[in-house]
């Protein structure tokens, strides 16, 4: 309720700008030309744009321990738009199906307390860049990367709380999953 009142006072644009503020946010205009550069690669613009958005999400998660909703929404819109432009209505449909599949599967982990809400939304938004099959690979590779990062933290001497609530920024594991996805399944 307070957020709605704040939004009414400040305006929606001011709320989005405040939510996305930070030193790393200033790099976004430079990255908006990323799809044009990615057209020169054999994979096309989707992998580069998806990796860029995952990088921004990981940066926010490492710095603030949260992934802004506005960035997640922007990622989903860009993923759907890019899939629609490159694949037509069929591409848009497969893109939406990939996002919904990941949203449904990761919501179970959110309800169990294994994932944060921002991580669930981030994975679903990133899955809009790919279809359901690659989205399943994204989940598997992200889980493997998250396990490796957690193991690294344990080896480094950092302990989990008694409740086993995750204390590492999972956005970093999501970024690793995206990079691995394009390395394994180009």
C-alpha cells in the first residue's frame, strides 16, 4: 500500500529510475547498441542481448542483493520482442512458453524457500529469449552453477545460516547459467 502511495506522489517514471539507480546502471545506454554489434556474430542478437541482461541482473544482485523488478520487466519485454521479430508469431509463442515454463518450475523452489522472488522472475524473464527446451537447459545449468558457487563458498569458509536460507547472490549463478547455455547449446 505504501508503494502505491509513493508511486502516486513521485510518478511511475521516478519510481523506476530510483529502483534502477547505481553506478552500474549508467552503462545501460552503451549496452543498448549491443544487439547491433551482435548481428555480426553467427549466433545473432539473442545470445548477446540475453547475456547483457543477465550481466546487469547479476551486477544488481551482487551489489544490492536484489534484482530490480523494472530490470526484470525490461528483460522480459526485450526477450519477447526479439523473439517475435526474429521468429514471427511462432517465435513469440515459443518465447512466452519458455518464460512461463521457467516461472512455473521456479515458483516451486520459491515456495520451498530455496530461491528468492527476484531470482524466479529473473530466470523467467531470461527464458523469454529462448524456447522451452533451451529454458530447461538454462535451469539445469544455472542449478549446476549455483551448486558450484555454494560449494566454493563452503570451501572458502563461509557457512550457511541454520535455516539454510541462501546468502549468496544467485544472480551470479544465473549469469553463469546463461553463459554456459550459449557455450553448450549455441
